[in-house]
C-alpha cells in the first residue's frame, strides 16, 4: 500500500546568489515520491527558482524540475557578475582589485556610488536568464500555482503576479534591486524587488483549495550576532531586516489566528489554520560575506546548493512526518 500524498505549498525567499541554497533544498524535496507541491510563492531569486521548478514539473515531473533548476543556476554561474552587468564590470575593473585592499567590496562600492541610470544603453543582465524559460510551461494551468511578488515604486505596495501574468518582465521586476537595476515597467508602472513588500508573500497560499502546510525556505537570517561595521555590511543588514519584516508580520498573523482557534474564540474552518515549516541554515548564511549575494561564482553556488540539500534532508528527517498534521515551526520562539 502506497503512502498517502503529503501536499505542501512553498514560500521561497530572495537573496541574490544565496538563492542557490533554495535550489539545493528544492532538489532534495523533489526526491520525495509522496510529496506534492501544490503552490509556490517566490520573490527575487525565489521567483526565479519558482519559475524553473514550475516549468520543469509541467515539462516532465520531478526529474525535469531538477534539470530545469540546474540549468538556471548553471546560467547564473556562467554569467560575468550578472548583478552588476557588463556595463559596470567593463568600466570599473579597479573595483575588483580594491576589494583586496579595503574592507568593502568592489561590487558594494559600485552599488552605493553608481546609478544604473547613469549609463546609456543599459540592459538588464538578468534578461537572457529570464527569457530562457519556456513561459508556456511557467504559466501552464497544470502543476503547482505560481505567485511572483514585486513592489510598486509609486505606492510601495506589493503586487502578486499569477498565472499568465507571470511574464519575463514580472520575474525581472521581482528581482530588481534598485541600486543595481533600473526599475522594470509593467503596464506603465515601475517596479522594484518584491523583497521590500513580501519576502516571500504568504497570503497567496492561504486559498481554501491549497494545503494547510507551507514550507518556507529562508535565506535571509533573522538573527546576526556580529555588529556590521563596514558600509556594505551595514547596508546588507538593513536590507535583511527590511526584507524579513513583511514575512514576520504574516507569521504574527498566522500565530494570532492559531491562538484564536486553539482558545475556541474562532470557529474552526472560518480561517485557514496554517501549518508552517522552515528550511534554513543560519550558520551557513551568517558565515558568508555581505557582497557574496551580488558576486555569484561556481564555487559559492555549489557550496550553497549542497548546504540547501543538507538542510532539506535534515528538515525531512526531523519534521517530515508532521506535514499534513501540525506545524513544525514554533512561530512564538521565532518572534521572541
């Protein structure tokens, strides 16, 4: 007799090259025969991972999804500083040399001092990577739902792109850090990285037809013990705090609803009783330099891929049997 299917939704954080950790986690999850991915919500690198995962599952199931994710990260590894773009790498080669002489990185200096609007003929360096997706598969009605978040520059509000609205522009908008990329216009509206308003957004996963279990793959540490002292470290920690704020707000709301249900103050079934789970490795992420998010290379990507696989395997060993029954993430402990 086969084991019952465990249905989950995935919430995939963004974090530049650190998204390779998520690739590793997904690669391991795809090896679970009884695990069904019903929906994906992704931001920035999480959006790219989500698009590759969805396209692969539609094309040929878990095996094809694993191959699609590997192709994505092979492309990123082969690119030359994709976050900075060739326009900057060509003009400022001395910034790389400066990284070995001062306690900041060339990429960090560039991100702080040089605007992507300062150069004519600028092109988004992620565009070739994004347009390599087969969007007939990314937007297919079969397979898991896919939700991609971006932030409106004008209003600061989150916009979630789903179904056929997940276009190349939506993916580039979701990964648009404004110090590195020009804003992406969609229907006349400029958008920045979705991490400012939801990293990732959980609310698209609350729909009644979706499972109660949401597995969050976290790559932005909630806690860092060391004090950031260089300009880049300070900016990076500011981004981590702001990018985690929306997620923490949603987790507080989930904890509040759970408490109301447990105390009998809300009728069961009136609101979704979400079972939250977490795949993370703060020790690995805390050990990485701040600029490594912007400077992907094959060695870093391979290291994070393996770390993600280990973290997912550890989660499955410790908490896999809780899927479909109860939450494994103690939100109260996380928030205090």
